[in-house]
C-alpha cells in the first residue's frame, strides 16, 4: 500500500510539473506572438542539457546576424588553442642580440593590465634588439566592417604587435592637451567643433577637444616602423627593424582567463580580434584571423547543427550569420571545456556585471549569465539561465531588424526569460 501511495504521489507531482511546463510554453508563445515581436525577426532556442531536451524553439534553424555573440566563438577558439596563458611574443638570441616578433598579444602596455611580463622581459635585456614584423594575412579591418568607424575606439586596427591597445588616449590640463603615447602629442590639433572627424583617415593626425572632460580615445594607424618607434620610445633602448626568417620560443604574457573575462564583460572588439590572431600563432607561422576561423571550424565545430558564416572575431561584420540552435550547441561545447563556475566568472552577469549589469536581475541571486550582441537594429542574448527549479538551461534569444529602440527589445526579452526561469 505504501509503495502504491508513493507511486501515486510521484504521478501527481509529475502531472503537476507537466501542466506547469505546458502552461509556461503557452505563455512564452503568447508573448512571442505579440505584435511587438511580429514587427521584426525573432529566434529563441532553450535547451536542457541534463535531459538533452529542447524546451522551446522558435526560428531556431534560421540564420541571424549575431553581432557580438560571435565573441562566444572567439572565446571557444581561445580556450581550445591558447591554454592558461597567452603568448606575448616569440624570441631568440643571436649572440648578445635579442630578436623578437609579435604574436598578436593585445595586452602590451594596455592600461587594463598593470603587470607587464613582456615589457619587463624586453626591458631587462641589455644588448641590442631586433624587431621582426610577423607575416600577417589579416587586414587592419575585418570584412564587412563600417568604413567610417576607423576613428572610434571600438574599432582599433588589428596587427601583429599591438601597443597601448593601438589607441591614443588624450587628456587636458589647464587647456594643455597631451597624449599617451607621448610621441603623438605633437600630432594633436585642438578644435572645439563637434562636426569634425577626430582622426584623419590616412594619417595619424588627431582632432581633439581641449574641453572634453574625460579626454578622448582614438585609434591610430599601425605599421611596423611605427611599432618600432613606439618600442624605442617606451623601452629607451636601441631597436632595429629587420625582415628575416624567424623561429623562436614563446614568452608568455597574461592570464588567458583575465583577457577572456574583459573581452566578454566589456564586449571588447579589439581583444576578440587579437585573440584569433594569437590563436593562429599556435599552429601557423602567419598571423591570420581567417586561418584561425578555418582551423577551428574544421577541427572543433563541424558538429554544429548549422554551419555558421563566421568572418571575424568581434562580430562587427554583418557578414556573420548563425542560427540560435548552433549557438546553443556552442555553449554546450563550452561547458565540455570549462566548469560552470569558470564560465560564469567570465561571462556578463544579469543585474551585476558587464553589458547586462542593468538587466535580468534575479530575485535573490543572478539567474542569467550571457553574452549580448548588438548592432543597429539587432540585439541578441545567448548564454546560461538558472531556473527556479534549480536547472541550468542553455539559451539563445536573437532579434534582428527591429525599428524600435534596443531598450524596448530588452524589456520584452526580459519578460520572456523570466517566464523561462519560472516555467522550467
């Protein structure tokens, strides 16, 4: 009798849970069928990895412009190829001469990183030095990037040896404007006009406003001779530039996890691009975002449900296309590589950090750990969701081609994700 009672109780509990899930799915569908979502292209995929069950799917097989959701691909590539520390440079000795070459490390003299092991290594050498530009296939800008964004800090150039983040940082004190790196101070032109460009398109000449309260951050054009000049200026050493065949050992730089965390939480385009450049240095003598994309796609991502159109590391390009269910599978593969604690420490946290610090707040604790992806008229969110019942779900929620504000889209997305949290 006791066994029958327990079985009956379990049946009732299971039935109640099933009714709740069915009701929740209807509520989610009702919300997604609203006129608001019918005015643009929406996709949602929600997956339970514990039961291998798709809990909700809408346009999950359709391709969307992912914007910075592409950084999830860059994160995966970095995890697979870079290990715990990023390669700072390649080097070898020829007598008392230190010969070195860049690997694409974006952290060299970047203010995000107070410890500078690569700088200390170069600074500690007392003899002559030679800088060897690395063979690089990738152009300074990725395919499909907006041509007129060259002057804005979210689109610095890609290159083999970034320095200072490949940007000029200006400041003003008592009407006197200065720059870091200092050698660019003489290239500053003061103007209070808001209609002028802030950098000439083909030259490192910068238009700055001396009244700007926080200074300005402006990308500079990169080329090997400038890299050498900047190294000489900061290291205060004799450095020549040479073009010779080169094979050296690796000097490691920063923690990969630290770099990944900043990239994901700030949605840093420069770091994402340079991560793919560094990845190529691990299997090729030539630095190339495109080589990394091809290699990782072939070796590690052939099992995605739908083949992504993947062209850059940051998601700045509108040539990128991916389906929600492929992003979900990618997020599942990330869990195969790293623990939830590791992933949750790297991703933006709803209500707490990164690009979702003002959205998706939990009741007592966070329930969304996810990456945003935003271009004009496009906003996406993909990651992990903790349900009220204690499950960890994987989701991708994509919205393309809306004409309302991004804030309006986020408000409606938050309503749906709360339903997911409370339903499953």
